[in-house]
């Protein structure tokens, strides 16, 4: 598991699939972020879980980028 979350190829694939799905009319995570930025009015617990689910690959990608930038990762 540790190897998967540190492999940038796997994380990018997750971002392009789970992180953006469904793709139409706009990426799902983008709609959730806009909803949260607007105050999250009407969001239910399932919507928050959905945001975390679709946002996790992006957080992992940001984490890998920071680790590579500061050469913390081997």
C-alpha cells in the first residue's frame, strides 16, 4: 500500500479517473469544491464523504509534489 501512494504514476492515474469522474458536465470534484466555497449550503454527510473520496487522489498528488520538491522522499 505504501508503494502505491508514493508512486506518482498510480496517483496521476487515480486523479484522472476517480479524481475527475464523472466528467460531464464538469468534473465532480470541481463541483464539490465550488459548493464548499459557496458555503456548503445543503450539503449532507454523503456529499462530504464524496468530496473526500474524489479529493484524496489530488491530495496524494500534492503530497508527492511537496515531497519531491523538498527531496524528503527517496
